[in-house]
């Protein structure tokens, strides 16, 4: 795996934020809230988020890639070997808030 990762487009980042990020926060990241989760189920929010991420993976290939989430870029890691690489490596360049530290 290379450290020169591809970047999803700005439009894809907006879509990712709208379809994955915001619904996740509204439903509750660690403890699901009942009413927002019920509404998300009625509009098939998880299915739409899955389809978006699956499409991005098909487009950008098997390696991780950056996608904008709100104002920041996040590395989308989706293959088990890549997850092991990220978790087994040092915090840099994978730290979530290197500038804040």
C-alpha cells in the first residue's frame, strides 16, 4: 500500500458528509437515538450511505482514499489489510487531529 492516497472530489465529499456523516451524528455515534434512527430507517439512510461508499470504492480502487467530511479530509480505509496497516503504524500520518495536538 502506498501513502500517496487518491482524493475524492469536492462534490463526492459533500455527498459523503450529507449521506454518511450527518446522519451518523444525528442518530448518535456511540449511543443510537431512537427517533432519528427510526426516521433514518424509514428513508433507508443506511442503504443510501452504503451505496455511496460502495460506489466510491469502485471508483477509487482497493486502496484507502481521502474524502472530505465537512471541513476536514478523512482517510476512508475499507480493506482489512489496510485497517491493520493504519492501526499498526505510528499516529502520523493517520492521526485524527495532528495540528490540534
